[in-house]
C-alpha cells in the first residue's frame, strides 16, 4: 500500500484524461475519494474532462488503456505516459 503522498504524486503526474476515463464507471463517492488525493485544480480539470467524456464517443479500448496507464503509474516508481487518442463527439439522436 502506497503512502498518501506517493499516491498524490503519481496521480498528479497522470494526465487528466487518463484519470477521467478511469473514473467514468465509478459511483460519485468513489470518484471523490480518488480525487481527494490530488490538488483541487487537477480535481476540477478531471471533473470537467469526465463531463466532456460522457458526451463523446469513447471506444472501450481507450478507457481500458487509460485505466491500465493509471494502474501502472500507481504500481511503478514513475508515471507512465498516457496514450493519445482522438475522441469524437457522439451524434445526437433525433
């Protein structure tokens, strides 16, 4: 188990998008628990990214890659660079 300061350092080094995609399926309490480990400004950026991600078409492979990146960052001695992805807006249903 990592000390809180190391959890904070490793999450702060992860991209906002990777954290947001990793948290999308969690309940609000769990999301706030994770975001409680990062600076307020980063937590707000992640929340904004999560709001945008809900309206985008995000393929499950990108969510899985983001989750993998965050998990590896928490398990290793350094942050792992995230994958760049192109996320398309969803088409509105008529």
